[in-house]
C-alpha cells in the first residue's frame, strides 16, 4: 500500500521587481532595530534572544550593536536629493494647476533632462532615463502631496464651473421656461456624444 504524503510549503515573503521575485531587504521596523540594539548594548538580553524577539537577523543586529555598520535606509540611494525631489513636486503641481499635468513618462523625461543639463551621468539609469518603477515609487514616496490618478477629458471652462454658477443657470432657465411654449422645447439623446474616448492617468496635487 502506497501512502502519498502531503507536503506543506511555507510561503516566503518576497517583493517583485522587473518581473522577478526577491527576498525583501528586511521585514523589521527601525523602531524594532533601535530597541534591539539598546537591549543588547545595555546587556538586558543576549544577542540571539534580542534577534529572535524583535525579528532581526542575528548578523545584522551584531553589526549594528557593535556600531560597525551605521543605520541607514535599505535599498539603493535615490538619484535625486530630497531637496531636488521637492522641487520636482512643486513643478508637477504647478503644471497640473495650469491644466497641463504630467504623466509618469513625462516625469521620467523631466528627470533625464535635468540630469543631462546638470552634467551628471547616473550609472544606475539607462541614458539617465529613470524606469517606470522609479516613477511609480516616486509618486508613492510623496503620496501625501501628489497622486497619479485618472483624468477626465473636459474643457478648461467646464473645469472652472462651480455649484454656484450651476444654481444661477437653472434659476434663469426656470424663469425662461415659464414663458416658453412647450412645443418649442426639443430634447436630444446624448448617449452617442462623447468627448472622452479614453481615460489616462496623470499626476495631480
């Protein structure tokens, strides 16, 4: 008699980049790391116990506790400084307020143009052009001030319309219709009339 054993697989945490899965840089927070370092340095617990308690690799905790490796953000550094990124955000919000918002590709070209004019050659980028992942992560990093969302294809005059102006329009229409012969009023079906053949995402405030 043959018995088939059921295998149980444990899912490994991973993240996707460029169509491939990678083990994450880390699955612990900065606060946990600081608490673990403090506990080890103050000799309140052993290195192994602190690593297990706070979910930090033992080798990582050992290096941090001995101050051989300074604490820093995981991952590659950004090609732009925080000040430069804030300047780009201001520019993106400005052009959006003019009615000419940028999409992610426009943002990538803007960064490339900036790096080229600055005379900087970023080895991590192909011809100084950031990838789509970088642009997506840029918006995510600053999601409190910008967002990439669908845009409605409407005229600037229509976008400036307010509820107060609509109330005035209907109030005037109501007075005009009172003195208009009903036989002169014609309704049109607008189901096949559209000025929005397709929605596209742009960056807005």
